[in-house]
C-alpha cells in the first residue's frame, strides 16, 4: 500500500532532487542575492548618509546594529511557525517587507527614519536564511544538501557582486536614495515570481504523504547501507533526512539546541555573521577614509572578494564536503573539522589585515578572510543531520537567531571602539583586531566540538555513529 501511495502521490516533477527541486533552489539563491544587496546599500551609502544627517560613527554603528535587534526575535518566532505553516508563504511576505523597508529610506529625513527602515528590514530579513534552507531541504535528500546550502550562501555573494557595481553607479550618478528604491522594487518583483513558482517540497513535514512515500526507499537504503555511512545518508528521508517522525517521537527541541554540535556550529556562524555585519557597515567606510579608495575602486574590491567567496568557498568547499561525505567520511570530519579550520584561518586573515604593511597585502587578507563564511552552510547541513524534519525549521531559526546576535553587537561595538581611539584609523584597526581574535576562538570551538553523528545518536535522532571514517 505504501508503494502504491508513493507512486500515486509523488509525481516525478515533485520528487526530492528533481528538476523542480533545483528550480526552487535557484529562486531561493536569487532571494539570498537580494538579501545581501539590500544590506550592502546601507554600507555603500555610508559616507553620503553620514554627511547628510551629520551622524557620528557610533550613531552610524547604532543604525547598523538596529537591523539585528528584531532580526533575532523574528528569526525565532518565524522559524517555529514554519514548522507548522511551511516556508512558502512566509518567504513571499518577507520579500514584500524588504521592499517596504528599502523604499522607506527614500523618504528619510533623519536618524529616526533610518532606524525605522533598519528595524523593519532586520525584522523581515531575520528568518530568511533558516527558511530558505528549510525550503530547500524539503526538496532534497541529505547527500544534496551540502551543495544546496553552499549555493544558497553563495547567493549572498552573488548579490554583493552584482549589487556593488549597480548600487555604486546609482549612488554616484543618481544619489543614494536611488539605490534603496531600486533594491526595494527588486524584492517586490521576486515576490511576484515566487507566487507562481514556490511550493512545499515532498520531504516537508506538511506533505501528508512524505513518510509513506519514502518509507520503502528508506527501509531498502538502511538495510544496504555501509557501516561508515552517515546517519542521514543511511536513512534517507528518515528522522535526519527529512520525513517527519511519528507524533510524540524524536528528540525534543531543547535536547537538540543544547548539544555540543549545535552550540559549536552556532559559534562558527556567529563569527561569520560578525564578519558580514562589520564588513557591510564599516569596510566600505574604512576603504574610503583610511585606504583612500574611490567608490569605483571599493566596488571592484568588493567584487573580487565575493568572487573568491563564491568560487573558492561556497562552491569549491561545498563540492569538497559533498565529495568527502560520498567517500564515507563522517560529518565530524567533512563538515565540522574542515569548517572549523576555515573559520580559524579567517580569524588569522583579519588579524593580518590590521598588521599588513601596505594596501595590497591588506586587500589580500581581507579577501582571504571570506573563507570563514563556509560556517553558514556547514551549520545548516549539520543541523539537517541532528534535527528531524518536525523540528528542523525551529532549530534552524534558533541557529540563525544565535548567530544573528553578532549582528546586534558587532556594528555597535565596532563604532564604539573606533570612537575611543585618537584617530579613526587606529580605532577601526583596534576593532578589526578584536574581530580577528574572536573569530579564531569561535573557529577552534567549532573544530573541536562539531560531532553530528555522535550527538544525533545520543539524543535519538539517528543510530549510533560508525566506528570508522
């Protein structure tokens, strides 16, 4: 009966890993690109905004941090709601709210309107990363999720690569308000397209036949699985792979988010989000005021960094992790150890940025620091290993909320540190040095404590981990 149900209710175009699945992923990549373009506009327009409204660095930092205050709250609330409602409608609503937030900046008359725009943008962008991963995971099995999550993270880099020259041109030739207007309208256009494309996937908890449809494949794959296969691969769309467990079974939310693995990957992403928050708010300002680059040079510098992050980090390391998993390496090695080592390397690159003698060494260190952003897809896919589908959206939302705290703290603290020094250059260098040390510490914890197979088995999400790999 289960076989007949699967054949009738799961058409090829709706099957996990189908062409439709990757179309959904492509739409979500575009959404992530718009996400980062929206955030980039504020940093690129820093100098004219500060000049027009006579803001101090700590006031500008406060506006940057304001983005992340509601970000933290809505990430949690919408993540839990998506466990019940699915992700399709919330993603459409989020895109519309981005448009409203960006367009409101066109009418800014002072710090108050800026804070309103940043608060609304943060509230609506907060749940995005967790929701896009949840939406993609509902269409994909564990073996494809590393690549998909890396592509989603690469969408942010794509947004910066495309957004940097376009927004810079708009700011220079048409004024900074034009940049916010265009980015806001782009979000509304995406929502209109999503109405026709967006759907819940066959491995979503909300698909009533997801368990029945995948049960035969699950049983067959589990019986044939090699002992060193990860829990998620060995059990297909079971508790780790995607289908919802029976009511009342599986680990509690609290047990999942208190595992060393969850804490470790959250700290790795916390360091990555610190880099994004400071980079988007203060790096363009540093490049202009300290390194004396023009707007066009800053745009080119940003594009080079994002090309490295997209090609070498998200795509290159994403494929590397997928290949390691396919060869039988555990999630601890292919995701935790490799990801943690990359975050540590990023921390040393940020420290090198402070001490590097000259423009080009500084720019090289800044670009290499992008390697730490692999923490985002690592964290999402590791959570896919330890959290069953019934808990996954809430756990991903909590993960995003934890690393989102970096966004609340980082811009404000960077501006505060910068104001304490005798010169702007010295103050920003002190803030960047703190950033580098923090990143090294977070990376070390991620490397040492990310053990998804062990923790999934301990809390009841998966069978005991293999002895090898």
